C-alpha cells in the first residue's frame, strides 16, 4: 500500500539523509497531525514537488509539528515526454475539476487560457485568487495521487501568448508537438506516434467552443487539430481524457 504524502519545502528535504531527522512545521504539519491524525510510528512520504521523496517513520508530533526519522531518500526522474495542458477558463468549478484530474493523471504543467468564448474572466486581484485556487487544487491532487513532482501552474495566457507557446513547442525540434482538441477534427489522438522525449501540449477550449479565428491561429502556429472519439466531452473531462490516451501510448507501458 502506498504511503501518505505531504509536501515539504525543497530546502528542508535537500538536507535529508537516512537515519537523520526531518522536522516538518507549519500548515502542512498541522494538516498531517490534526486532519489526517498521523501518529507516532506511522510511515509517511515527504516530497518537495520537484522529484525528491523522503520516506520515514514519524517519531514525534505536535499541533503544527511532525518529526520524521528518515529511512530512504529517492530522487525520482522527470517523466518523458513532458505533458502540458492548456485549459480554457470555464464557469463553475469545471476548470478546477479538469486541473485536479489532470494532476492525478500525470500532467507536468498547466496553462490557464483566457479564450474568446470563456465566460469566466480573470482580472486583477480576482484573477490572482482564481489562479491561487488552481495552485491549491494541484497541491491537494499531487498529495492524493502520491506524486513527488507537483505540476506548475503557469500565468494566464491570451490567444497571442498561446500561439507563441505552440510555435515555440513545435519549433523546438522533433520532440515537440501541440494537439488542439476539436469535435470537428478528423484525425484521432489515439494512435499518434509520440516522441520519447520533448514537450507535448494539449489545448482544451471553453464550453462555447473555439472561435474560427482561434482555431486558424493555433493551427497556423503548428497545432494539429485532433478528436478523442465520437462523443463531445465537457471542458472538465476533455483534457484528462486526452492525457489518459497519451499516457497509455507512452508512460503507462
């Protein structure tokens, strides 16, 4: 059975060695002790969100303090190829649902996109609070799925910024690819030959769909329009479904 995972600052785990003690403090320790009721003698993993996993036994607890006796330190390699999800903003919590599931399915980077037909608008302080919710959602999903690497949530992009991302990714070499999920596309995503390394960008539009200008700009920059299947998926499920398809063709083998 996998062990519970808690996030720790990279600087703390950088000093961790077997048989030494690591002291986790602050909100994460409080969550471990008071919410998860982690007790002395239990084994847990501390991860830094960058690939380091420290396994050990809890030797002491307080309200906002957890002391771990280190048993093993492992630096897990970054998975290849690297998956980037561009998620258009959606109403309700559907975009957050997409971000949560994508994290559980192994996405490496998430880019929020202010699409033309996005009903939700991220502006000023409200926009920063919304982005913070995505970050918190990613952190929780990272722990739930026992990951040692936490996906980055990039700053919000508009169409111009997304076109630049696609052009840079596709132009980076044979390993770069960008796929635009579109219900009218004839090319299936399943069965694509994926490069063993490099970055693969998946673009999910808003609930109202892409505008013709957006589709033209993105395909003009090098994105390939693809379909997942005969059904039309919601914005909250399209990205995770596409990640599952790509992982089945590469990482899960």
